[in-house]
């Protein structure tokens, strides 16, 4: 049995700014978050601006506890890969995190879990922390395939990852039907999926990893539903896009 309670899992809250900021709005948003959350120690707060905004946002975050992440990363560290950004480049610009496997990349850009896995390995070998996103579509949920999809995504994305690397990974359960739609998973739906993902971690790696890995929820999180979602025993934070 996975022990769901009693482990002090530090919550992680991520902001996925997608392709929605300009340089000016990114800096203004970062400045306002530094003012409101900039000395927070109880929660890991990770801001993920678009690549061209990273340098300016990093300067804004200096001296605060807020951390910065890329929204994506390429699986090779350098070479002839036009348009791609590598993990060493993210480190050099001040990132300590990166999102891998976001459903918009899986769905719109055809990223398979095998590609996500290669990106995850690039992330970890360059000492970055990963937010690994998994989640089912509306059709998959209504066809009763949620658990099968989560299992495939988690197993294939984590292939070859050692238990020692797991503290550098936060899982983001992001049901695709809830992302950017205004339709949120209920706290019970989120809790059920998180417990399922935690059991999978126990099966794939071991009970201790299952009990200590942070699993955050993403999908239309707002100030009015965040508290109810995060009060669930297996919901260890949120990934917020909108
Ligand atoms: C996301 O993009 O990871 C996300 C959760 O988006 P939103 O909050 O807009 O649903």
C-alpha cells in the first residue's frame, strides 16, 4: 500500500505562460509575483515563460525564492538542430526546471512518450528538474481509458530513469479536457488520478518513491478552485496556464 499521508511533500506551483507574454508583460508578471510570493519557502514556485523572455525574467527573480523553467527542451545537448533549445542552454540562462510532455506538445506537435522520455533524460543529465506532464483526453476518459493512458504515458516517459533521479521530477497530472477549457477536474477526480499515478510509481519503481514524489494538478486551476484541489491528500500543488 502506498502511504498517501504523512509524507511531507513540499507543494510545487508552476506557471506555464505558454506563448502568451511579450517581454514587457512577462517582466511585469514576474515583478508582481516577486512582490507577492518572492520570499515563499513553503512552496516551490516555478515560472515558465517563453524562451525569448527567460533572460529578462531571470533578472527580475534574482534575490527571490522563485525559480524559472523552460516550457520545453530538446533531447540533444548541442548540434545541428535548427530551432531547438537544449538543456545546457536553459541552465546557462538561469533555468532550474523544465516542463516535458505538456499535452499541447504531445497533441499539436506529435510528441510521443518516447520523445518525452528522451527529453526527460536530457533534462536530468543536465541537472535540471522536470515537470513531467501526463493526462488523458476527453474521449479517452469517456471511453474508460484514463488509467490505461496514464499508465502508458508514465511508464514510457520514465523508461530508464533511476530511483535516485526521481526527486528531480514532479509529475503534473493534467487532464487534457481541463486545460484551457474552464472545466476543472473535481477534487475527487484529481485525487483518484493522483492515487493511481502514485500506485504506478510504486509498481514501476518502489513504495518510497511513490510516497515522496510530488504530483501536481493542472487544468483550469483558478483562485476559486485551487484550495479545494490542493486540500486533497495526494495533490501536491498546481500547474497553472491561464
Ligand atoms: C497548462 O497549460 O499546463 C494549464 C494547466 O493550462 P490552464 O491552466 O489554462 O488550464
